C-alpha cells in the first residue's frame, strides 16, 4: 500500500476514453502528433478517487441532529427522540423521484468537484418496497444522466420501520424486497446495519444469506457502536467488505484476513459524531488487509463528499501514511467494488478516469485540509470539472 509507482514528469496518452500509454512525458510526446495536449506541469495527476461507501440518495438534511449533537446528545439519544436515520426516511418517503433525482444530481456534482469519479451508493432511506425501489431507480438514472459512476447497493436492512415488528420487517426484506430488486437488476450488492437496536447477528445472517442465494455480493455495516461479532459474520458469509469496524478486536481482524474480506474504514463518521474511537487501521495494514477508506457520505453522521478530507483524517487520526491513504481510496477501493480491472490506477487499458490537483506533491492532499485543491477532473478522457 505504500508503493504508488509515481512517474515524475510523466504523461498519458488517451484514446477512446481509455488509457493507451503511460510513461515519461518525452516518450508520450512522440505519440501525440495529432492529440489534444493537456499541460499538467507542476501538478499531481491521480486516478479518480473511488468512494466505496456512501449514502448518496436522500432527501433533506439533518441540521437539527447536528445542532443537538453539538450540545452533547449521542447518536442513540437522537434516534430515540425521532432523529437519526428515521428523520431522513420520512423526508425521503415524502419526496417524489423527480425531487430525489435533483438533489442526488447536486450530490453527484459535489463528488466530482472533489476528484471522485466512482461511488458506491446505498439505499436504505425508504424501508418500504416501493420507496427502496424508488431510491435504486434514481441511482440508475444518475448513471445515465451524470458523469459520476454509481455502484448500487441495497440496504433495506438499515433500520426497522416504526410501523412493523422486527421479525415482520426481516421477512419483508427477504421475501419481497430482495426478489424485486434482483428481478429488476437494481443493485449489485446487499448491505445490512448489524448493530444493537437495529439488526442482530441472526437477523443479519438470514438477510445476507438470502441475498447471496439471489446473486448479490455482500457488504455490511458492522462493529460501529459495539463489538457484536459482525466482522466474524462477514468472514463466515464470504462478504466482499466489512465496513466501519470501529469496535472490532484482533479476533475479528483475524477472521477478516482469513476470509479475504476487505475492511472499509470511515473516519469521517467518527469525526462528525464527535468520537475518538477510530478503527485499528495500522493493525489492519500490518496484518496484510487491503484496507479501503471512504467518506460514508450521508446527512447524519458524515455529511462530506471530500475524499481529500478523509485522507487527512486517515493520516492524522488513524496513522496511515499519505501513500497508504491514496492506495486505500483508489485501487483498493476499486477492487472492493469488483472494478479493479477497469479503474483505480493509471494503467494502459483502464478507463481514463483521473483528477489533476493544484499541488506538486501527492502528500499535500492530506497535509492541506479543509479546502479543495482540485484543478480538473476527467471521466473517460472527457473533462467533467
């Protein structure tokens, strides 16, 4: 994760939206007689960031939660008082697909401006069959109508709706939601919030097992607020990723390693919730795990689309090196979305998704924080910002 294979004074030749040649600028120039030249002298060129954990599609905001948290209330207290996930569910249910798409397009533009060209996006703010379908259909339109690539994940098991008992809702997810979403091919992955007060280990196992039988790849929110054994569950089921992991212990990390599950770490949510309990990134990397970092963009616990801010938190709070943070937000993240052969690095044959930053050293992205250094962003060779 520390070897970025930097090419100083490097260049790329792009044809038909893909990278054709990568090498020294002087060598590239020999092949560019009829090419448009983009001069990035004195700047850093990186693969477009791959944000492998977001909640991109929702309605409204959670400003009231933000203010109450600033006064000292906890995540659990906010949820008990009617805030948290449920407040966003109510707003998202009340929005039609046109309004939901308009706000999601705004979010998509925020990501592109920060240098992110691919995101994983979860449903989970509908919690009814039709509302979950509505959110996933908006994601499909985002792929058609914006330049941001959106990888859809079904997270119907995000919370239990107030109008249903837990057991009835688990049955609804398994018997109605998953088959409908599979039949319409609206999602590649299935996710679940395995946590005290949401879905326990056995409920999570039932839902993820049913999803796997229908052909979904698996992700899971685990061990965020408590160490409930969620990391071990993802290993047991052969999930692609285990996300959050703030409370995961060494035994859980060993299970991830043995099963080849990628950890997706979300320092933005730890920061935004006012916590100091960051995941054990250093231990994970030293154990050989292919760590991923992501924004966890959502209206409640991580309202940011800025991967450079996440790089800063990874370095300052989780003791990752700048190079490790770059790897975790590009090529490792691409593999966690089953796209490592197409994006995540600047190599011949891959899509020409890249960002140019107004700095001379990649370490500056994590060093200077709180403002954008993005010069321009390209998707399949076309400038989108």
